[in-house]
């Protein structure tokens, strides 16, 4: 899952990026509204963490333009202005959630998980695919009673597939969700991660199927 952090405070943006990468998210960072708007036009994100006090284009204007363009990506506003009027204005302009600074990273992560589930029409925090269980509250995978040990990239690929379980996911969509905008990804990188995941799912009733020319699908093995 890839998240866009839009924050003009470079130190805070760096801290947020590091914390969210440690939580197995791919992160892009923009320090002003114009760069953020460009990234939102050329890449797909699972969620946007948006500060309001931005140079070049303020966060509220960016949010309005995003919604006017029909982009429904979930948006969490971060701001030092925790007034009722500020929260109402943000929500009326299309924000999905609002978090006042200072905040605890654990609360931000919980809000991110909830919004991503909602955005993928997954109201329940747990998803079962055969005997593979994804716990949305902890973002852990397990088979039976055993936690599945995954690298961050493997986790990102499997999480994207489980959120789209039963549907075809293109290689391009997987690449976009796993790698940040400035990261270089070899064309075969996703194939390598899918191969590793299949090894780790051996013996389970969950399967990553290849649909030639289309992409991959996570499903209950027949």
C-alpha cells in the first residue's frame, strides 16, 4: 500500500515517512501543494496524509481540486488548527478524517488502517482466503496459528492482493503500490516477490494465480 505524505515541515515529513515505512507502507513525500497535485495525477495512492499550511498551494485548495477532479482517495488532514470550524471546513471539502498536531503515530496508523479498509470495501478487520488470515488491526498474515514471516516488499504485495481478493491485479498496479515514486524497480521485481510468496504459501489453501496478459489473483485454491 502506497501513501502520499504532504507536509512542508521537512523534519516532520521525514519522521512520518520513516515511521510509516517501518509499518510496511510505501511512501512518497511532497513538501508543497503543487508537487502533491502533480504526484496525485501521475500515481495511485491508497491514502493521503495532508497538512493544510503548505507553500505554493494550501492543503484546503489541493483537497478541493482533488475532489473536483473526481479523485476519491482517502485523505487524513493533519493540522495545528484543531478548531471546530477548521475541522468542519476540512470535512466539508472532502476530507475523510482529521488529526490535530501533535499526535501519536499509533493513532495515525489506526486511522490509516480504518480508512484503507473502508476504501477497499472491507468493513471487517479480518479477511480469510482459504486458511490464510489477514488481520487488518495488526496487518499480520497467518496460516493456522503460525504468523507468516514476510519481508516489507513481500508484505506489500500480499496486502495489495488480499485487499483485492478474487479480483485481478495488474503487475503495473502492484509495482505502483509497492515502490515509491523515486525508487527504481526492475521490470521483473514483482515476479520475484510473487515467486517468494508462493513458496511461503505452499501447503496452504491460498493461491496466487497468474492470469496471462492480465496479472495476478489471490484466491482459495481449488
